C-alpha cells in the first residue's frame, strides 16, 4: 500500500528539535522527501549554531534529523537559514525546487520564546518573538504561494498544503506571553486569509495548536509534561505529528482555513469568533445607553475561556 505522503516534497521549518523534528521524521516515514530547516538557536532565539568556537554547520540539529531520515532509508536535505528573512524564506523554497524539482507541503513551525509580564516586556523581546513567529510564517508562505500560483497559471494546479503552527496562547491568551500570544493569534488570522486567497491555486492552509514536551515546555510545565513511568506518553511531540502529516497530505482534500488543537491522543476542531447577542437601534447610542445595552448583551453571552495561567 502506498504511504500517505509518498513522493511529496515537504518543507518543515524549525525541524531540528521538538515538534518540527517529530514532524520531519513522520513525513519521511510517510514517504515524503523532506527539507529540514533549522537555524539552531537557543530557546530565546539567540546564538545560532555555528557561532561558537569549534562549531560547524554539522552541529545544527537539522543535520542530525536529516541523517536520521537517511539512515531510515528516506530522503532529506538540510536548510540552515533564518525563515523570518525574505532571503532565508526564498532560499528555503528554492532548496526544495532545486533538489527535488517540486514543493507540495510547507509546515511553518519554527519559533522561540521570550516570556515576561507585559510591564517588563522590552521592545526587543516583543519584536523578536513577533518577528520569528508571525513574519516567520508569512515569508515562507508568501514564497511558496508565489511558486504554486505560477504552477496553477501554467496549467499545473498543485495539490499543495500549508500547516501553520499556532498555540493555545494565541487562542485564549497566556500570562507572561503577550508577545507570543499576539503572534500566535496573528497566525490564525493569516491562516484564514491565506486559505481564502490561495484556494483557487490548489493550496489548502490550516493551523494546529499543539501541546507537547519540548524544551519550550519541559521546564515551565514540568509536571503536566512529564513522561509517565508506563503507558501512553501523551505529551510526546510524536503524538502531534500524525495530524500535521494528514493535513499536509493529499488526503485532507477539502479541509482548509481550519484550526485544530492537537495534544496526546486528542484532536479538537477549534471554533473561532462568531457573532453573539446583538442589538441594532438604527441610530447612534449615547455612551450611557451603549453601556446599558452592552451589560444586557454580556448577560446573554457565553463566558470566554480563561487566559492560560490566569
Ligand atoms: N511545545 C509545545 O507545547 C507548543 C505549544 C504550542 C505551540 N508550540 C509551537 O510549536 C512550534 C515548535 O516548538 P517546539 O516546542 O518544538 O520548540 P523547540 O524550541 O524545540 O523547536 C523550535 C525550533 O525552531 C528553531 N528556530 C527558531 N528560530 C528559527 C528561525 N528564525 N529560523 C529557523 N529555525 C528557527 C529552533 O532552533 C528550534 O530548533 C513553535 O512554533 C511553538 O511556538 C509548541
């Protein structure tokens, strides 16, 4: 039986560690040729691999993931560029096209954290985190989409897939993560727009909000992320990857512009903003009148989910 991603060419950003690594290995096991991207930075985005004495490109964790894929009989190449720059994103797409002659799936996953309470959040920490997540999704998506649009216009409409990575922080907010929550919420809006704009070119765009034990979570949420002594290790990153693989395969035909929470053995379709109780006076309100009706509407509305950590 043919595997679910047989022959597809898949780019995974931030695939040297954690969830991206698990996705890259899972796509390869599903028959895909994988472009394993990672800049090899520390958890706060500083110090890219290759910067320290004695380090070389071979120290990039992406190299180890590509070696693992090849050792298992799969095909992979390494891309060590920064996906949040236009040059890095363009060369990432070019690497897939030059090596394998095609691009079928883009998994946007790379990122890092700089957690601080809002009043202590420096402008630099805001910029760096919004840049790597939000711009780091936009740029690879833009360059991949330009290729797919050209293919469609040449009469070769692709079966293209994009899997973006949001977070519960982007869905509900998370204390101490204003920068990260804002970026991850932006990724959901980007997903909705991209799905609507790119469908005509054969491109489906969805997002996952994962939860798993990686260096991002293993200390902050040590207890809930710990592996059990026996039984199902729900927080292993490998549990999220089957959803990324399915969304990134031709089998997900017709599914686009959707957001899924994925954790352990659980998958949840997230249902986003929708109009709740409403009133239209057909004329301008006074502030006092607006306040009165707002309180009445809020009394009829559902209660929003709690911000993480609140
Ligand atoms: N672990 C979780 O529970 C969880 C929850 C929600 C969302 N996420 C998201 O999942 C994704 C993966 O996170 P993870 O937990 O596996 O973290 P991780 O730190 O293990 O992996 C992220 C990888 O991205 C790479 N990277 C960072 N900046 C880069 C850049 N500019 N260009 C290329 N590579 C870069 C890092 O070097 C690292 O290897 C992130 O987008 C994260 O926000 C994770």
